[in-house]
C-alpha cells in the first residue's frame, strides 16, 4: 500500500497544515487548548495532544486561515468534530458539555470497573 494511502487511513482527509503555520497558531494561543485549557507546555505528553481545529470546519467550507484556526487537544478536536458553531464560545460550551457527560459515564461505569479489575488482579 502506498504511503499516501496509509497516511490518509490514519489522518483522514483533513487539510495538512504546515508546521510553521501550526506553530503560529499554537504561539498565539499560548499552547493551550482553546476548549478545555489543557496546557501543551506542561509536559511532553500534553504537547503531543495539540492539534489545530478549524472553528468553522474546513470540510464544511471553513477557511484555512489562522482567524478560523485554534489550538485544540485531540479529545476536544474529536468531540467538536465537524459541528459548525457561530462562535468559539458556542463551540467551547458544546465541547465542555460533552466532556462533562463523558466524565459522568467514566466515573459511574468505567472507573469502578477498572478499580474492580485492578483489585482482582492484585488478588
Ligand atoms: Zn481540550
């Protein structure tokens, strides 16, 4: 399989943003996710999560320009997806509400199951 097909498999049909362009957006946003506030400079692991999000989705005709781009961590970018919002504030409200819903599911279902599994593994 040619490399370009493998890349598309993992990266999808998102626009490729040159590193210099992404760096300008990260610097403007102080390397912080504009949805949840994750600090990309706090650790290497956080830095690895930083992406560029198009507030007005590129796939829906949003311009590929820095005024339409914000720094977003991968989870927030995934949650926002291709939803279109009138403003970054509306997008942030949506993303944070979804994160809150998913946190509740994690706290109620996954965390107890994980603790139980860890307890069983410890004997
Ligand atoms: Zn985030």
